[in-house]
């Protein structure tokens, strides 16, 4: 099952937890002393977009549209694979 399908099928609470976990994962990655400034800037941009989705989706009237699901999946994809798999559990608990 793809992450987009899992996101679309998950409860709102699980999607919010997933977004928070993804943001946390990126902050962990950015703290690695070997991370270049360019990579840190990319991580910061991804955190910005994911935080925007998180903030919007705390409003229960805001729909989880296909374009929002695609945007979330796009910005989570570069997450460290091990972290990505760990947080994916948030969608399937």
C-alpha cells in the first residue's frame, strides 16, 4: 500500500500524529553535524510545508483533499528511510 493510500484512509487524528512525527524526524535529521547547509535549508522548507498542512488539518472542517495528500507524501518522501518507516506506523495503529 502506498503512503498516499494510507494517508487517505487514516483517521484525522492519525494523520495529524503522522505529520507531527514527520516534522520531528526532519528536526532529528537536521541536527546531524554532517548535514550540509543546503540540506538543512531543504529540510527547513519541508518542515514549513508539513507544519502548514498540520495547522490546516487541525480545523476539522478542512478536508483532506487528494492534492493535500499528494503534498504530504511529496514532502515526507525524502525523510530518512528508517525514520519514515517508523512514523508510518502512526497511520496504521
